[in-house]
C-alpha cells in the first residue's frame, strides 16, 4: 500500500531534514520519495517501483529529471552525511581515547598517545546492464564474478570504517576514454578517481587514517597521496613486482628480485602460523621489510593457505605501517573486505541493477540518494542492507 510522505516517522524525518538546505522544495520531495521507496519496495527497484511505494502526486518524468538533470549536487549530499558521521563519532573517539589512557600501565616517562584507527577502504565494482542503451556512462567493463567484460557501469567506491561504524562515501562513475569523448566530459582513470578520494577525505579529528586497497590500486601516486596526507596505506600486490633483496655477492650489496621468485625460494620455516582475523582460519605468513620498486620502503606480507599449496594461490600485500607486528598487519588486510560486503549491500539495497534501459537517469545521482538511505540509523539501515546478500570471502 502506498505511504504518504506525511506519514514518515520521527527517525526518518530527523534524518532527511539535514539535507533540506541542499535541495529546493520540489527536489526535497523527490529526495524523500527515493529514500522511502528504496526502503519499502520489495520488488524490482525501478523508478516506477519507487513511485508505487509513495502516495504522492508526482510523475515518472519528474523523478527522472530530478535524478538526471536537476541542479542538486550528490557530492554536497555526501559531504553532509560525512559531516554528520564525524559529529556523531567524535565523542565516541574521545571516550575510546580516555579508555586507552586508563588502561595504560603506570610507569616513568611520557605516556603513549592513545591511538584510534579509522580505515578508508577503496574498491570498484561493475554493474551489468545487458539492455542498457540510453543511460550515461555505459561501457564495457571487466566483471570479476563473471570473469569477462560486460556492458554496464563501473563505480569507484569508498567506505570509512571507524570503531565498528561504517560510513559509505559517494560513489564515483568511471567512464572509459571513448565514452568520455562521446559524452564530452573529461577522462579520469580509476587511479585518478581513487587519488581524489584520498586527497579530499576528511577523517574524524584525533584519529589515524589507514587506507586499504586491492592490488589494482597498488600505484605509487596513491601511496604518495596517502603519505602526503599523513595516512598509512596497505594494498594488495601482484606477484610480478620487484623487491630489493640484500645480497653480499653483488657490488652494491643488494639486487632486485621478482616477488614470485622470492616467495618460491622461501623455506617452510620462514612462515609463521597465524589465525586469520575473520573466521579463525589457519594461514601461514611471511613478513619482510624492504623496498618495492616504484613504491616506498614497506612491509611485504606473503600469505599462504597451506605450506604445500600451489604458489599461484599465494597472496601478496604491502603496508606502510613499518612498526606493525604480524597480527596487526593481518588485521589491516582483513579489514578491507568490509567494502566487498558494503558493495553487495548497496547494490541490492539501491537496486541499481534493476534500472530499466529506458530510464535515462544519472547513476551517480541515483546512487547518491541510495547511499544516504544506507546511512540511516538502526532498522532503516538493516532494511536496505538485507536487500543485498553479502559475499563470502575466506580471506
């Protein structure tokens, strides 16, 4: 049964009121329709499906124009909910810092400064649009799940995780260069989009930010951006990277060695048996502090599921956290999977895969409104999150 906007409860009203200054009166009405429709719709989350959930005298063309053409800024909406998240988490961070101070043993000298780490996690995802023709930004993108290139959209994502609380950032639409030429917009690679996220991100005051990325984003410009912001960074690595290895037989005392060759030459005794932070699965870890070619000095982490497992199953990571022990490094690496869960949730929760090809809307604007819905507290977040199934990863 369609629900009138006037019947919104206090929780949702309090949430949407934060965004009223950023929208005109008609835009605000459509904004509420999108959020309410996303939470109430149990079928395909198309524009028609959203309108059917709300008893308001609005048109499909009006909702389409709101998402595709209306002069409201999804980035401004995203900055507003990030500002709200910072304000919400500031007293929580201060309480955690005070708890750490009380837990410190009394000893001579200056006490350690309490450390609260927030993770800025980045990734990208492909949304298959088999019949899409008129939506902006459509291109041929590689799908990891399908293991081939598919027509659709590619979105660069960001997720801020602090003390167990999550705040999704506004997704960025990636367009291939040929698509940019057709649509008359400047081209930005995925690396450049991710660098912009790192450079523009503002964390909660008094916290340490740690950037987490997969091996696709193991680029020096991203490491440089994190270092210049004072952030730590941990990324996956491909096996074809080169390490600086000490070698007394060389005139300069060292040589470059391919990472896969280095891992293959390691003895079983070089690995330490550890428990994976999520799930408790046994893994075998080797850590070496060295320089990676085209990167900086870092800790290289080599993880194997079993000592006799094929070398192709070995996973490689690099972390700028030079003081971290093995357990801490594994904690950084495992935390990156939060964004995999988040991507599955918002794809299901916002229904981006259900948008019909004839609905000519701006996906970034639609996802911006949908992300605001995922930031709702309590049962509202759960209602959207349950719409998408979280992927399962062993590591």
